[in-house]
């Protein structure tokens, strides 16, 4: 029954997307408004089909319906309920199903949000684009990624459960959905960009319409990446949180281009410039989400995060090529109408800073993309598989990251059009003092290393610039001054600075060692003492764990462990971490005792400021929420006629001070 209901739901969603495309396209091409209006209704049928399919899959997982091949391969009677539910996105077919229901939710949300605009051709073509994406993913579920394939099972059969790495930490239940809310969310601005290109309505109105949708997608992707790093740190046992793994890079690439778009779009909204840049960044961002799907679900790259070898790789790669071809083709077709009405008056201006920002983010994305796909290129050319490791990524991305920190400090202080030396000196004085004092303090504390010291100094500079902006806004408007894109963005900047400083510190000043200890013996590392007290075996419903009892600094006892799961070929290690504001003490059980009371090998890693990575991610999430809340608005006449701010003005002009009332794309 679960298979029948689930397959019916997928088929309903697929046919609804297909009929929606046909109905909307016919109505738009032939000028039949009633067809355009009726086409919107297929959105709700897609959602109904997705809900049926997901409901059937969750019922099958919870009731252990092993007649479904997906359940038999990724579920067991002993799997805890949380990981049973999360098992839907622990393997290929279920992850595509998760993509499908999130996409259906987004399509339904925009259909409801723009329900008064069903006759608008731009909205119509945007819906057609969304239906095409839905058609592809639900088509995968009818074909090679069908999650409802059935099989016969013997009486008393029990499955292996999810991958052991995916059922030993609660973050598994939240990290993938957050990532997918970000990935799929970029479908909305991409669809409206395609609609604007098809209709030729290339003004700034459609950007205003999709601004918050883009921020939500970016915010979810940001939180998903942070949770993924946290999961890696808490689960994988290598003492780090970011290894430039291909699948990590697959999520980071659209974040980079999406971040560039969020900044660059303000120039178009304000002065009508960088239109080609913005459309290209949107198309690149959505295309990279599809490329990420290919990298993680085709089996072409080796990664602890990747799904196994599957047959959907060529189809996803073909869809990626189609998206790029259509996007670039539309931009070329509308090239003459995409010319900006103005030009950058001076490189030392807000516009110039955002253009430099685009170039740096583009370079960052290119470096990461090249390092990620280069093994595939070399294998295709000469049949040899090579690996591109962390030294390449660190060496190539560090200068770009430092330059971006510098821009984060300078850009908020720049006015539109042109800045004078006097103005910059006045606005950057206190941020520069903050950066200088941070650098001096770090050197006085004995910290060394060019890259980390540069990160600390530039981080202080950027944090000072953001705080200056927030203080000025709060002084003028009180707490409400923190709302809106400009000052919410400054809070996001503070979160980025916290993460950058924590990343630099943890990467540059970590200490690690392994100690073979008998019960009662102690070892010392970087000012900390660890004492091994012995081991104990603990049986859980889904695993047998050997836990080492380790006391840190004569305080609390921590329990790193090695766990043996049914059907697993080797034991899975789980670290235990003492988290502190200044550093973490990260413990792993490398080798358990061969006999009771024997010695064990304990891995110890001392990493500074790791806690601040997660705090920085939380600050970024708060800033994103504040960015989508309405801030101070100006009347359109005021915005249109406002003079260029005086070079002597003390306040930094808010980049979101344009009117937010435009409702007609292209207006």
C-alpha cells in the first residue's frame, strides 16, 4: 500500500507539472488569460502529490515496511525514531524526494504570494520555469531514482539501518533539510530572472519582488553549511570541521555566487547597473545547485558525504547543461536591452566596491570549482584519478578571503558615486583603530603567522566598520534602526568576522597528539592534562559501544567511543568534546584495550575558538532574519529626488534606502 500511494503521489506531481507547463505556455504564447489563470492551480496538485509521496515514505519507514527496497536498505527495527524519520534523506532516492517536496512548497508559496498577479506574463513564465524544474525531479523519481521500488522479503527480515555515520548525532535530522531549503530556494529568483528575460521586462521591479525570497534561500543555505561543519566536527572524529571535501564544496559554491548576487543587486536597484552581472550570478547560483546534486548523487567523486554510485548522474549533468545553455542564451538574446543606463563614476564608491566584491567572489568560486572538478577532468583526459587536497585550497583562497575582509570594512563607509579622501578618513578612522589594536593585542599575546594575524587585524577593521554603522543607525532610529537589509547585513558581517577569526585561529594554532595510556595514566598537551580512567561497554538498541573514560584537567569525565553497528565492517568512532570559550579539548578513542584493564590510544586535539564558529553562524542567522524585516522606508518621490549625500555627511547612507513599494516587475 505504501508503494502504491507513494508512486501515485509522484505520478500526480509529475503529470501536474507537465500539464501546468503546457497550460501556462499555451496561454502565454497565444494570449489566453484564462489558461494562465488556470495554470496556477497545478501548483497545488504538485504539492498534494509530493505530500502523498512523503507521507507514504515516512509511514513505510516508521512501520518498517521492508517490502520497499529503499526502506530495506536504509532502515532497521532497532534504529531510533529520530534517525528513522531522517532516514528519508540518508540515501539517494529519499534525498530526491526531499528536494521534490521542498520545491513543491516553494512553488505553492509563490503561487499564493502572487495570487493577484496571475495574469502577469512575467509571473506566468516564472511559474513555467518552476514547473520545468519540478518535472525534472519528479521525473527522476519515476525513473532511476524511484524511492518506491518493491521487493519480496522473508519473514522476520531486518534491514541494516542508515549509514552508521548518519545515525549517531541529532544534527543529521536538521543539516540536510536546511541545505535543501537553501538549494531549492534559489529556484524562485532564478525563475523570475528567466521570466524577466523572456518578457523583456528587465527593470529592477522583479528584483524587489524576489529580494526576500533570495535572502531566505541564502540564510537557509548558510545555516545548513554551518550545521554541516558542526556535524563533521562532532561526528567524524578527525578534529576538524571543514576539509574542502568535494561535497562540502558543492554546497559552498552556490553560497559564494549567491552572496555576490545579494551584494551586487543593490547596485542595480539603486542605479540600474550590473544587470548582466546579476542575471549571470543568479543563473550561476541555480546551476551550481544542480551541479552539486550531480557531484553528490552520481558517485563520480569520493566523499564521506556523497551518495553511492547511481545512474542519475548523466541525467542531472544534462539538466545542468540545459540550465546553463538556456540562461546564457537568454542573456545573449537580450544583450542590447541589458545595457546599464549609467556607469561607475569612480572606483572609490559603493558601486566600485560592489564590483570588486563580485570579482573576488567570482575568483573564490572559480578556485573552489577548479579544485573540485579537476580530478574528474584529469580522469576523463588520461584515465588517472588524482586528488586535490587542502594545501591547494588554503593557498589559493586565503588571499581572496583576506581581500573580502578588507572590502567588508571599506564598502559600508563608501557613498554612492564618489568618495573624497576626507570622507573616507573620517568614516574609517575608528574601524582602523579597532583593527590596529586587535593586531597589536594578538602580537602581544605571542601569536605569530602572517595569514592569521592579517585575518585578526582585518577582522577587527571589518567589525569596527559594521559596529559603527549599527551605532549610527541605533542613535537615529533606536532599536528599529537594526531592521532592514542594510543593518541586518551589518549584523551578518559581524557573524562573518567572528567565523573568519575563529577559522584562522583554529586552523593555525591547533595542537594534536596521540597517547597510549594505561588506566590512571595522564598526558599533557598545550596546557591541558588528560587522564585515562578505563573503558566500559554499553549496548544500545542499534549498536555496541566501547567508551573510554577520560578526565580533563581534574574536572569532568568525557567518553570518546568506538561503536560497532550491525552490518558495519569496522567500528565507528565518536569523539567527545569539552567546549570552552577559548579552546576545545577534542578526544577520540583511537584504539580500545585488547583486554580488560589494558592500555588504550587516546587522540587529543586542542583547537582554539571553535565555539565561536557556531556563535558566528547564529549571528549570521539573526542578521538574515533582521534583513528580511521591513526597515525604514522612504517615499518614492523622496528616493527619486534625493540628492547625492554630501561628502561631509557623518552617517553612512543605507544601501536599502530605495523604495520597497514596487509591485510591477520592470516598473
